[in-house]
C-alpha cells in the first residue's frame, strides 16, 4: 500500500470516528472522546474543520466540535508532537472563543482567548496567530473596544500577507 492510499484510509477512519462522536449526546461525547481509539490527531484536525464550517450557522455545535478537538489533543501521545498539539489547541480555543461570542457569552469568549496564548508557542508569523488576532478583534469590537479591535485586525492581515509571501 502506498502512502497516499494509507493517508486516505486513515482519513476515512477519522471520518468514521467523527460520525460516531457526533451521533452521541454532548454529555456522553465528552466522556467517549477520551477513549484510546479516539486518540488521533487527524480526528482533532477533522473536528476543527467541521467546527469552523458550521461556526456562523450553528455556533453551539461549533463550540462542541472545537471542545471535542481540544479533548482529543489533550490526551497523551507517544510520539513527540508538541508543535502540532499546540496548533490544534490554539485553533480549538479560538473557535470556542468565537462561538461563545456568537452565543453572546462574552465572558466565556474572553476566558477562551486568554487560554489561547498558552498555545501560541510557534512562529510569530503563523496562521494560528492570525486566526487569534482576527477572532479576538471581533470580540473586542462587540465589547466596544474599537481601537484595539482595529489594531488586532490589521495585525491579522499583516501576518497573513507575510505568511503568504513566505510560503
């Protein structure tokens, strides 16, 4: 079996696990996601993709998906994957924070964004940092902190432009 076929097989398995998780009530999902068979970073990535795709239309589901990704990533892994774990956790908390904002839970949003900084450990010019700035900008705007919101939005644009030029 070549690498491409193996990657497709793994993605298919992760997708099946995603379907299984999402068929459960949220209270049970948080328990089940801690089982060893769900300890897969490709599942966490898939959960984040799904979370982001439903964020505007269904922020509550988006928050649950992002939380599930956080729980998957927070499990112990045998292989050193610190950078990837930090990326997943940062994106998860950003999505959770923005979902809280959309649900009008501004205090919950603030808490998630405060927690994100613990996982912004990689490059200062990263997609995760741009996401953080962009989504925190929206929260600051809702809080009436317009100068801060604008500065964060400009920073997000600056980061993404630089990343695009570099990559």
